[in-house]
C-alpha cells in the first residue's frame, strides 16, 4: 500500500560533519545557552561526565501563562487547603546516646521524655522526625539541655535476662524555620520553595498518625481503616491513606489519597508455612521448600506461645538445616549437649508435636537460639516488602480498584476520621486543614483527527471519548510480511487449531492494510517449552533451506497461558541471537479468536515490521507548533529497577527516539544495564580510547539515536523534546545531550525541552457532579483530554496534570508533566496539546493512553530488556557476546563498555530488530 502524499519538506540540513556553511540553528543563541547553563557548558568530548549536582541549581522555567485551549469545566481534586500557621517554628538538634537505628525506639524515648518533662519543655508539644530533629511552635525555655530516660530493653532474641536501658538525650537549638519566605513563595514572589519550612509542617501533620497507625513511607495503614483482605500465601492487604503537604497555587495543600499494601498475616508460623508451600507439612520438606520458607520469613518478628501470658518477641534470622528432633545445643561450659525436644519438655512441660520440621533460628551468632515453628506466632503489623507473586498482585489490584465516586467518598471519610481540627499537634502549631475537596478550573482539550490510508472506506477519524476502532479503516502505512512461520509451545493447542488461528490472523492483517502472505513458509512447528532455543534454531534452519536464503520476517509463537520463563527466553533468543521479530499469543486467545483481539495483534505486528498504524492529520499538514516547522526529534527515557529483595540485579535504562518527521510515530529503542538502583542513565553519552589507534571514540544512546534519525529522514534534528520519567536527573542528562550533539558537529546544539512525566503520584481528579453524564465517561471518570494547570499546580513553575485517557475500571490517574528546561519556549497550550495529541498515536491499541507514548515505549523497552539478562548463560553464549572490547552495554551501540565495572552488559539487539518497534 502506498503512503499518503507527504508535504513538501523544507530545505535539507547538511549532514553531521559537513564542511560547508552550517545551517543556523533555531532557538536561543549559543552565548545565551552558555550563560544559562553555567557549569553545563559543553566540555571537550574526551572529558569524563561530571558528577550530578542538584537540578534545582539551574532554576526551572517559570510558567509561560496558563492554557486557554479547550472547553472549560470544573473538577474536584483530593487536595485540602491548609492554612499557613502564624507561629514561630523552631528546630532543635537531638542526640540520643547510646545511638540506635530504630525510629520506633527513638520515638519511644522522645515520647517518654515529653511525658515526663512537660514543664521543662515550657509545656510545648514538640514534633519529632524519629531521627535527629525536633520542632516546636515557639522557643523552648533553653538553648541546650540534656535529659535522662529509662526504657525497658527490647528482646534481642537471646535468652539473656531482659534489662532496662538508659538513654541520654541532648536537645540543642538549631534554627528558626522562616514562614515568611514560604508565604512569599506561595504568592509567587520567590522562585524556590523553602524546603525546611515545608518539611516541618509535614512532620507535624504526620506525628499523630504515626502514633496511631503503621507508617510506611508517606502512607499509614491499620486494620481499623478498612476490612483486611486475604492475598494468598500468608499475606493480607491492609487499607490506609497517603498524606503529603505541598505548595500549590492555592497555597499550602494537603494531598490525601487511599492506599492499600501487603502485610504478613498474624498466623501461627506453621499455618503460614502451610499456606506458603500449599502442602501438608507432615511430608518431608525439600531443599527448595526450605529456601522458600527462609526467604519469606527472614527478618519477620514472631512471639512465642508456649509460655502462657509471657509472649516474648524474636526476629527470625534463618532456618535450621536439621529437623527439630536432631537439634542439640551446649548447656554448660563443658559442652554438654541437650536436644531441643528434651529442653522444651523439661523446661516448659511442652511436647513438640512436629519434630520433623526445622526450627526458626533467632538471636545472633554469639548466642544462637532455636525455636520450634509450632510455638511461634507472627506479630501483627509487619508490612511485606518482598516481591508479590502474580496471584497476590491480582488480589491486591482487586482491593485497590475503586470507582471514582467510592474513592472520593473514602477520601472524605478519611479526612473526617483524621479530625485534623482535634489533632493536638496541628492545634499546637496552628495548622488548619479544610475538610472539602479543592474545586479546580480545568479544560477539556479536543481529540486530534487521525489519518488512515486513502484506500479505506474511512480515510480519517475523530476519536470519541478517547476511543475509536479499525472498522472500515486501513493502516496509514501497512507493512509487508512475505516470509513467516508459527511455532506452537502449547500442548493444549492442536496443530490444526494453530493453523486456523494463523490463517485468521493473516487475514486480519490483510484487511487492516498489510501486505501479508496468507500461508506460512513452513507448516506450524510443535515445540517443547523446555527446549525453546533448540526449537527456534531448528525452525530457522528449516526456513532457510526452504526459502533459498530469504530471511524469516515474522515468527508467531503460541504459548501456554502460564508459561514461566518461556516468554522471556523466547524474546531474548529471537532479538539478541537470531534477529527475529516475534509475536506471542496465549492459548486462551487462540481458542477465543475474537476479532477485537486479532485486530489488536495486527496493530502490533505492523509496527514491529516497520509500518505505521495511524498519523496525526496535523502532523501531515504541518500544523503542530514547535514540531512541524523544523526537523524535530522526540525522546522518551525510563529506568526500571529490580524488585524488592533482588539486591544485586542491575537496573535497566531505555531510551527511545522518533525516527520519522513530520509524522513522529516510529520510535527506535536502545537499552543498557547499569548499577543497581541507579536512576541516572549512564550511557546517554560516553567516550573511550580505542586500544589500537589510541584515539578518543564517542558513543552512547543519544548519539546513536540522533544518527539513526539522520539516516532515516535525511535530516539532522534541529529541535529536541525529551520526556523523562524521573526528577533529579536534569543536570547529568542535559549535559549528556549537549556532549552527544557536540561530538557529531562542533557547533551543533539544537534547543532542548526537558519534561518529566510522573505517573506515580497521588493526585486524583473527580467529576464535579457524578450524576452529570456529560462531565464523565462510562467508568465515572473525568473525560479524556482534561488538563489542569491552576490551583493544585506549582506556584510558579511550568507544570500541568493531563488525563489523556478514558477510564476502564477504577479511578483514572492523570499524568503530571513538569518542564525542567525549555529552550524552545513552549506556550502552555503548545506543550499541553502536543502531549495530549501524541497520546492518540500509541501503536498497540485504538485508545488514547495515559502517558505520552515515547515515555510509555521507553518503559516497555526497559521491561523487555530485563529478559535479556535473566539467565547467566545460554546455549548460544549470546549473553557474553557484548563483553569484549569495542562492545557496549547499550544494545547495538557502537561504543565501548564505559569503564564501569560490576555490571554485566546486555547482549546487543540485532540491527534488523532494533530499527523497528520490537518492544511493542
């Protein structure tokens, strides 16, 4: 199928390194950029990247006025106005001796101190951060004073006698928190927020809930805040609420949201282990069972039940390798041994009923202590911080999924339950919290018109409430698939059913506008899931012998519904070893074979083989401000981190960038492994010395993607827009962009706009009237395109909330966009409408999505790359193929390992794979 006619292009920019006169760049002058960047001036490429300094040192752009585009409306937000206190806030340094790491112990010490010394403290009620700082509303009657407090000792897990512990507490005046500057900042007359004053107010409002509930981060949980729900394998969900004070245009705002998280059920340990293993504990435990028990219980606090009302508490440090009936320990200095079974019978008159189970190891190496599982019960109120399994995640999602009206009511109920007007700490500090949701002016941006192929019955369409379909439409640029095959890893799918499914999928691809050969090049190949690499290589060999040297363009893989590591192994082998584009389909979808499913799979296949599904009409007609006028590249970047408990796994960074202009729909992606939980993307730009020629070489993801854009479009980008999913990275990453550009051409410095995309926040927007069907979608959520840049947004900086998608279930979460750097001088309407319109170009479905697609694609690419590093080795050895000199931690890059040690590089993605949207 031919593409719609492209608009006439502007004069082509000279290639990188062109020796003639270079085309002048749009945007601010070089001298102005250097003046603003200060320490960010482009350094000679051979210098190593500099250490990160706070992004705040740059000063973020001020809001360029508020947007006016779209139809006006009013929404409610879960922000509650907080009246600024008129008290003098004083900060005191606290030193507790002997020092303890537990905030709980610190709080117990300070709570007792305040209770016993009200007069000495001038009858002040201080707020304490649990560490080193104490805050008061007004001065204490001293500058420096020490106190003594005695607490009962915590159980340490040994049988040593329990003692009382004495603490010396020194309280010393440190500073006054200046509320005048906070008021000036909220009024927009001061650029930077006085963080100390905000921190004091936040600590004050957290003091009472910290005493009442179980604090986890900025949230508080309790069984009293909602019914517990079982999650499976000995876990349960607790309801709670998130609370944070923040500066906004309406003044101080208290953000309150509902929250749920996993806690360990307060079960007898034997019952917990039974649930965890899902089996009868009278049967012997395997080594795998022991490892699973040890992993789940390490660090968990238990109390003993065999001593009547004396419930001593212990923390589990491990599991014995021997069963209880074989365990002995020395009872005197001569080394006389006594069995655990005998000790419990003689000392407590307790006969152990399950002697074949191992004991819990508690205490320490100096004083080992063993407790039979059956005499231990898990202490209530312990959050489970390790990785949840799929069933637990699904159960937790069911608990947290609330319709907007129900969530709004629960938030209001929480505010009433917290009774901030009766909070003694809020009263002490003079903070008053409104009990009404903020009423906020909003606008609904229009949906963009989408272009489809001229041969379809509908050549374009206007989405309705964030949705449309492919009926009577053809992909704007249908890809071509001449040589394809199907491999079937599912025992539940007979070859004849797999063949029929593939035939229907091929037909759907044709109907949707692709040139797709109806029959596979070889018959459907059955394969065993435990021989994925062997099966894939055999299939490739058979295809090559039959197709006379032609390459396989697409592999359709049918997988069992529960396939464990199969999916990841298949993607790793296809994309980093064999150079295959693959599309996986689960057994349940093969049997259902619905048209909707087949249509969605066809959309994914088309972009994986280099096609385009749709394009913004405004892109083709060159009507997108600050994108259509000159060649513009749009980046998306994200870093995914290992799950809790995976202490040594690397983090994965991904960067995608548009490779077509003016359409801006195709995104190439690069990924790299970096240090554990490192948020800064290390391989954006890098240099290394070639060992043979001793010359400085340049590489990195930004440079490679700029070159790919030039190769694909014949132009160099004259403007950069960078969407990123994390704060605190601006200095390092903007510096890398600058250096990558300079390494291509000395005076090549296209203007950059750097936007942080945040989805993990707690602002929720609700329809002003839930009964008004015109102001909400079918799910009860606000309408797609709803944008807010007033009242609950930053007092001075350029940020906005955008709900670009229609709700499906639960309460929609708007994305928060915050501009950290803007040399392209976007207007509010310009950036808001660009971001909203791009959300309609996501390739995998006919719905607008909740975050801008480049950021979404970067997340998908980073998630995919985690599969590349799972096994230590593979049959083909592909995982070590990037380890030699001249190879890169960036998949497919032409650089070197950047000198950072300890992070195993990812195997390079094959060139034919990385040039298309393989991660979709």
